[in-house]
């Protein structure tokens, strides 16, 4: 995992990337909505300065146990600290941004 995101000429940007993990349960409607909404949110507000890993807990149950996941879909902002967790389909963009500690104005 890169510590800094790269721009088109291979140089590091001034800001460390946001690192997200989205935990879902297969191809359920809630999971599919959460994936689409999270991707939209990241593209709109983080200007490609992010990493998003989508983890299906049916395929990787040990990962869910390691993260102490009790409800899904779950978005975890790993970086920058502090870590933040948000449960749901991520459809309320303002709520998601506020919950992960980002203003609605974007970056």
C-alpha cells in the first residue's frame, strides 16, 4: 500500500490518501447500494486521493472476526486517523461525510 497517492507524473501529492474498507454480504441489495454509494462518494469528494477495498464477509469470514464486525454493510475509514465506522448503505452522503470527519465541501 502506498503511503502517498500518485498524480499523473508519478510524484506524491501533498495529502495522504484516505483509506476505506467496505464490508458487505455478497450481492444483497443493501450491499450493492453500499458499494455504488461509497464509490460515488469517493469519486466525488476525494478526487482520486483514496483507496477503497471491498470485502465480502461471506468469502472472507476471518476478516470480519478480526475487525469485530457486528452489522453490515460497514464502512471503516482507516486513514487518516482516527478510525471511523459507519453502518448502512451509505445513501445519506452528508451523514457519511460527517461521520467520517469530512466536511461536505470536499477536499
